[in-house]
């Protein structure tokens, strides 16, 4: 029995190594701008993230109810975040693992001497792609 019913939601920079998820959902702001692009990875799909440099595939498929709950939660942020006009949506990869709990992260990106921002911060500022 799977012990985790929550998803691991990560925003990762995976350029060409990222396999397309079957279930992709756009989360829009009240003005209609796509703020987030959710990519749900079903059982065996991926990688949806890396663990110590190793690709990680999703261990099981979330139910439609679970996916809808995740999308509703993220849509709350889309109502509040005000990205730069024309900024590309932040991609959030959502996969499962066999452990209790959930996790989320946005990798740090060096933006200058002694400065760094997360990948999501750069996207919302119109300075990067996720």
C-alpha cells in the first residue's frame, strides 16, 4: 500500500531531458494570464525531478480527485502572484514517491556576485524559463 497520498511538487529546470507528462494543466490568474503549468507524472513517467543527480520517475498515479485538489491549491497562488507581464508560466512537475509526506523546491540560480534567486522568482520577474 502506498504511504504517500500527497504529491512531490517541484519546479525544475530540465531542458531536453524532461519527458512530457500525459496530464498538463494551466493555472491562470484572474486576468487570464497562465501563471503555472502543472505537469502530473503518472506511474513510471519521468523523470519529474532529480535526487542527488539521479532521475526520479513517479511511483504511482494520483487520482483525479487528488490532482484537482493540487490544482485548486496552486490556483490560490495564481490569484495572488503578479508576475511581470509577458513572463512565461512557471512549470511545476508533480510526481509521487513511496514515503510519508510531500516536498517542494525551486532551485537557486546565481544571478550575480553573492546573489541568487530561485528559478520561480526569475520566471515571475521575466528573467528566466522553468
